[in-house]
C-alpha cells in the first residue's frame, strides 16, 4: 500500500505569532548557531502547533 503521508509537514494555516517563531528559528539555522538545538526547538514548535490546531479544530466543530 502506498502511503499518502507527505515527507514534510504541510501547513494549512499559520498565525502570525507562529510565523515569527518559525522565521526566528529559520534565521538561527541559517546562521548555523547551535544547529541541533534549533532543530529540536523546531520539532517542539511543530508538535505544539499541531496539537493546538487539533484542539482548536475540535472546538470549532
């Protein structure tokens, strides 16, 4: 069976605060400062926003 899961996260909507966080982390990664920490932070952020999106989506139904 072919999996339909995309290789990278697909964002439907991102609020401005999240966008700013992503830009800051992206900047940190491009500057090469503490790469592992940035990737870990990005993972935590993506996970948190995913969970928050699930909660918000459930509340709107």
